[in-house]
């Protein structure tokens, strides 16, 4: 949850995330691309944090263009 609090404080433009209501280890998000090759793209993603994060494995996830 430390990373989520940090993201809320920094308010990164175009990045919106929220932990799942069922588990703080699963996050949902949307990414808006403003520049570059994917300009105008909107992507949703899901991140899965392992139980031993951050002392073990890295988060994994998937992303899909909307």
C-alpha cells in the first residue's frame, strides 16, 4: 500500500490506479498516452503483487488497449 499512497501523492498525469476491493495485492489501472507513437492511446492494466513483494518476486500484469 506504500506504493499506492506514493502514487496518490505524486499525481502522475495520465496514470490512474486503484487497488482491488478484494485484495490489496491486485491493482487496476488506466494509462493515457499523450505523446509519441502511441499518442491518443488508452490502455487498461492489471497488476498482481506477489505475497513476498518487495522482498522477493516482482509484480506481474497484463495490459490491453481500450
